C-alpha cells in the first residue's frame, strides 16, 4: 500500500546533517520504502533511508514536502515520520 503525507519542516538552519540523520535513522526502522519529495519549480526526491541523498535536497523551512511510503507499514511510517518532522529544527 502507498501512503502520501504533506509535511512541513520548521528548521531555520535547513535540513542539515543532524535532522537528516534523525529522519533517515527512523526511516530505516520501517520495512516500507520511504521517499521524501521536495515540491516546487525544480522538484527533488530522495530515498528517506539515505542520509546523503536527504542532505543534497537542500531543504529550507519554507519548502513544501511530501513523505511517500510504500509497503506493509506505510501508514504507520508516514504518520510517525510526519510527527518526527514537526520536532526537527
């Protein structure tokens, strides 16, 4: 099953190594594939389990983001990762 959730990131310093590392570590706990998508004029996407890919997305606090999870625990993964993003800064 595929689930998609719109999320926001409120980190004034961007999605740098610390928040990206926390996100990827949590994403690795799910069997589902996790993709983080940055919408906009030049959309970008990354494997949510790959720290370097996440950091290369250059996410700022004003970016529109989506978490897409595909697999048996997709619903749980999206909900928990969405909640995690609220606390990252």
